[in-house]
C-alpha cells in the first residue's frame, strides 16, 4: 500500500486510478497523516425480492367487482339528471 500526498495525488490521479484498477490500495495523506484510501470499486449485488415477500397488507373491498352500470352516465350527450 503506497502513501502519496494530496498534491501528488492531484497531479497523478489518472495513473493512480490505473493502479487501483489493477487491485492496488493507495493511501492519500495530508502532511504525512493518512486522510483517504483509494481502493477498487466493487459493485453490490442487486437482490430481487421474491413475489409476495414485500411487507404490504393489501385489502380489497367487498364491492370490488360490483357492476359499474352508471359509471359513464355523466359522459352521455344531452342527458340531464
């Protein structure tokens, strides 16, 4: 693990990133004191929840499938109530 100062890291960032891509860890220091670490990025695995596993309680009203005979009455032409 190499330690580089902030100024050197700013001027050589592209080269440092290439080394990190190859698997190296690099420590960035300010005045000799470690501040940050450059490490290779590892993408997290996206988990897909199986059907029915969400904590949702869905309730359907008893009139859910009731007929909707008068649903479009308001759209009929020249029809007044």
